[in-house]
């Protein structure tokens, strides 16, 4: 089946026609579906997808995911010892019985998109789709075409949301390949502050396509801490899009952790649209088997006196493959820009491979922009040093991998989340149990 034939087939056409045309969301959905048909799925002839082949997706027939889960199924993904506002979505739909929103500060709105679109659509209409790249990104257009539910968070002016918001998206798997289109909309008004955690997981075994889109609009002087953790089935396809728009003197820190999935693509678009903005993007990919993980970042410095930092690490074993493409764009009037981009990659196997492409597009004169990439294997001299101290070779190798990868996990401010991801990392490493006792 060709890419265009898939678009025109029952795979998505019939599912779109089955949507409620009376929904307030339908006008936006129609725009998304029209753009999806116009763009078509990318191929390796498209520069931005040159190193990632999505043929396994375009040749699979997906059905809308359905089914239910128990509380036990979400236990591996919850933060049981951390007080947070928990929102759980099963197959893209809000599951109130598994959620615990708790008490919110005055004026904060934390609801499902399905609920608020029916009761207060005017509240989300100016923001939903305002910074998602549907004109350029076909998977974002596809997500927009199928918006039915998702998370909406509004943090009003001068409000500090004390507890983190933890949104968990779980897909139930079975014999048929299924698809979900999770959506998140976060609006942080002036002088507000919030922490958001996105977790993606699977219940059961099988093939799925998870196609999430997150939009974060950050008001003047607002501060956002954001975490995204992907721990889905090893047969999962995960194509995500994080879209951030920052206003004057705002600060955004985002951490992206990819552990599961057969084919993963993380798109990140950030626009620094006023002076004094700061943005930090950290990432960690742990790949094994035949996994393929592609991180594509674009940071647009559109105004003067803004800073951005990108720091991504990748560890690949077996026949896994990684791609990192980071593009920093500096507009002509974005003077005094300070931007730094770093890609560090550790290959544990002769068959593992990484393609890294840091890029700078600078059209201003008074800037300080740097980029760099390293690719290597474990240093034999370091292994020898540890072995000379009585540590066997396998354990020494694990210590070195852990030290390399854990630097990004150590940046997590939430202790329970940091500890849980350290354990996920150690579970991937030989003799990782030797270090578990210290966590």
C-alpha cells in the first residue's frame, strides 16, 4: 500500500467520518484532517525524515484503541509516595476512576479536553492548535484531526501550582494494531509556576501507534518544569510533538526520556517570542535490540536576549539506532542570543549506530552560539582502572554506563521520579542489580 493510498483508505478516512460532527472541536479537526491529506506521510526523501523510515507505520492498518484496565495496571507508572494531581487516560480517554485530581489552587483548571470543550469551549479555543505545527508536521495534523480528549491545564496569573500534575496515557494492547492520539494543552499565565509529568505506557503485548501532541503556552515571567517518559511496549510506534511558545522573561525546562518502543520519533519545537526567555531541553535515550529512536529539535530565537540549552545523551546496544537533529534558528533581530547544543552518544555494540546533526542557522551578529557532538565507546583505560580495584569487567562496564546516562536523570527535581527512572536504567544494564541497593 502506498503512503497516499493509506491516507485515503479506511485506515483513517472511515475513523474520521465516524467522529461527532456536532462537537465544538470538529472545525479544528477538519482543518487537521485536510492538512494531513495534503502533506501525506514523509519518506526518506524528506530531509527531516532522511534517517528514519516510517514504512512499518504506513504499511500497518491501525484500529482505534479500546478496552479498560485496572488500577494494578497503572501501578508501574504512578508516583505512589509523591503528592500530585493524577490524570489517567486509557486509550486516549479520561478515566476518572483511575485518576485523583485532588484539591487545586483557586482558579486552576485541570480537566479533560472532552469535558471542557462541551462546557467552556471558549476557554480553550484561542489556545488549542495555536502553536502546534500542523502546517509542517503531518503527525501533528493527524493528531489534530482526531482530537477527542486529552488534558487541559490552566494556571492563572500569580499562581504557584504546588503539586506536580502527572498525566498517564495507557494503551491496551492485543492481537490487532491500535492507534491513539493523546493531546495536552497547558496554559501558564503571567507569573505562574507549574510542574507537569507526561508518562506513556502499555497494558499487554502487541502493536500500537501512539501519536501525542503537547502544547505549552508560557506567559510573562512564568516557570514550567516538564517531564516526558516513554515506557511503552517494545512493539510500539511512538511519534510525539512537543510545542512550546514563550513570552517575556519566561523559563521552561523540559526532560525527555525514551526507554521503550520499536520506532520512536520525538519532535520538539520551541519559539522564544519575547525578550529575556530561557529554555533548557535535556534528553536521554536508552536503546537495545532493534529499536530506532529519533530526536528532532528546533529552537527559534525570535527576540533579543534569550538563552537556550540542549543537552541530549544516547546509549545504544545490540542493533539499535539513534538519530539526533538539533536546529537552533536565530532571527535577524535576536541579538544577544546565547544558545548551546550538545549531543553525547555511547555505543555499546559494533552494530549499534547513531546519526547526529547539530545545526545553527544564525542571522544576527551579536550572538554566542555553540554546538557539539561526541560518539564513542567505553574507554578501555576506565575499564582497566575499575578492574584493578577488584571490580569484574561486566560490573565495571555497568558502572561506567550508569555514570554516563544518569547525569540527565540526576537533573530530575522530583525524588521519587528520579529514583524510579534510575531503576529503569539499571534494569536495562547487565548486573544492574549490584547498584539497586543504593537507590
